[in-house]
C-alpha cells in the first residue's frame, strides 16, 4: 500500500510539474505575441494570430462531473457494497486523469501503458455498470472521452462503433431500451472528442510548418543576398582596384590614357550601384554579352590578352544570368590571382546544353576548400547556383598549364526550330573581331592600355580563387 501511495504521489508531482512548465511556455508565448502585436500596430502591419493556451489534460477534467451521480449514491448509501463502489470510483477517476494528461503528448498517447490503462477502464466500467446500473452507466461516455482523446487513425471509427455497441449491450442488461441513450452518448463523446483534438493538432502543426517555411525563406533570401553581394562587389571592386592602379601608373607619362581609366572607374561604380539596388529587390537580370564586354575591358587593362569565342543558339535570360555570374567570378579570379598573360573565354551551346569555359595561362593556385575541385566562397556559391538549375561547375588546374573554370547548364525555354538561323562563331582575339576592327563594346586600340604586362606592372599574389 505504501508503494502504491508513493507511485501515485510521484505521478501527481510529475503531472503538476508538466503543467507548470506548460504554463511557463504559454506565458512566454503570450508575452512574445503581445510584443509582436504592439510592433505590428505601430507599423500598420497585419496583427499576428493569438497562439492561445496550450492544450493539456485539464481540458478533459471537468467531464468527471458526470460521475457525481454515482458519488451521490455512495454518499447517501443508496448503493450496495459502498466500499467496493468507492474503490471502483477512485480507480476509474485515477485512470481517467492519467489517460487525459497522456493524451496531449504523442509519445505517451501511443505508449502501451496508455492502451493498458484504457483496457482497465473498459473492464472497470463494465463491472460497475452491471453491478450498480443507474448513474454508474454514465461512466461509458467518460470512457468514450478517454478513448477519443488517445486514438487516431483509421481504427478510430471502428473503435467508436464497438465501444458504443458494448455500452448499449451492458446498459441494456440494467436499463432495457434506455440503453440506446447511453450507446449514443458514448459514440458521440468518442468521435467528437477525437475530431476536436485532431483539428487542434492539425492547426498547431500547420502553424509550426508555416513558421518553419518562413524561417527557411528568410535563410534562403539571406543566402541569395550574400551571394549577390559577393559576386557584385568582389568583381566590381577588383576592376576598380585594377583600373585605379593602372591610372596611377599611366598618369605621369600618358594623362589621356589615365583619364580614360578614371572614366571607366566612374562607369563601373555607377553600374555597380544600379546592380546592388536591383539585387536588393531580387530582380537583377544579368546579360552575358555585357559581362563579355566588361571581361575584355578589364583583362586588357591589366595586360591580359583576351580571346573570346561564342557560338550556338541564343540563350534564355536565366541561362545568361547564371553564366554571367560565372564569367564575372572567373575573370575576377584571373585579375586577382592568376598572373596570366592570356585568357580564353569560350561560350558554346547546343539544343540541349550550353557550356562556358574560362581558361588562363597563369600560375595562380587554389586554396584548400571543403568542396572538391572548387575553391573560394565565390566558386562555391556559384556551384550551388548551377546545381539548383541542373547544371555543374568545375574549376581546377589545366593539363596544359594555367587554370580553367567550366560551367554547363541545360537549355531552358523555347529554342529555334530546324532551319532557323543560328548565330555563327565569333572569334575575338586581343580585343579585335575577326573582321579586324574593334570588338563590340571595346574601345579603339589607341584608347586601351598596352597589352604588354611589363608596361603596366601590377602586384599579383597567387592565392584563393
């Protein structure tokens, strides 16, 4: 008896502790909700939803009042063997309270001990109903409440019908046709309780899923913004540094050429401001042709001989934007780390895939990177971008010397049908087109810096690309 009393007290203490913890979390949630509501009102935003109190077993305890009739019979000595009835009443209430608090914790609700407690309640209810009848038959609806609070899934309907049939059969022994009311009340309490609690759980899960989706959307936007800032500012600042150094070195002996470099710095800076504004709003659309022109200009400014080859059908805007990012990052690495004298840029496409290759003859090396074959934050971010679009990115030393970055993408969108004209190969070497004139977007030869790197010496340190 002492062990039973001690176990019962431990159970009561555990339930009270869980209730206090639940109340503490609810108060914290309500405080956060009130703070968010005040902020939303000040900013004129939609008000957040009230999370409401957390569901606990206390919501099911008021239904124990259905047993007041049986308790009254015992108190007024209207039942035979009152001590047996009192023990049965106490045992049933204890099992009901235990099941009620377990019903709101999924792991405990599905535990074997909970199923055994329900089975014990069923046996005890049948015994009390057959032995006493009358008000004791109301324990069947209470049993239905406990069953509806714990059971979920396809077996719920069958269990509810079976429990109602059991209640009607046992009650019929004592009450005759009045047992129909007990059977109906048992079925109704089982199904309504299960429906309400299932709906409440679904609402909580949907709210949690919405919060998780919002959190992931914020993380995704942060990642996009960090990538855009790296790709935009990394390339732009590299070009500005290169052209500023070139202008400084040219100023003592060729002021006009130095002013051309200063004008380029101003143009690059203005374009960078526009791109950053567009990147913030998420609407930046890259142009591969523009990036090719910038690449020629930047490479020529530091004495790197640019060779651009372009062939294949026109690209859709998404592919152009992605390849523009890759070209920008690859050229930035050439400017920063390669020490190259020649850089070949090749864009080729078929009806299925498009390929961009940037190869230099420098001696720059990659720093260690957690991504095999890919170095630096920029190339790692581009690898993730291309992978999300079904493409791939490879970067590493070339067998013939130097460093090569290769990007491939599947062709998206509508392509020309058979017989439509396709752009021919465009070969631009040293900034001149195949026709011998300046390439599109290039300045005349006299306005460009000399291609000899000795004439425009720049400090290059091999490092991470």
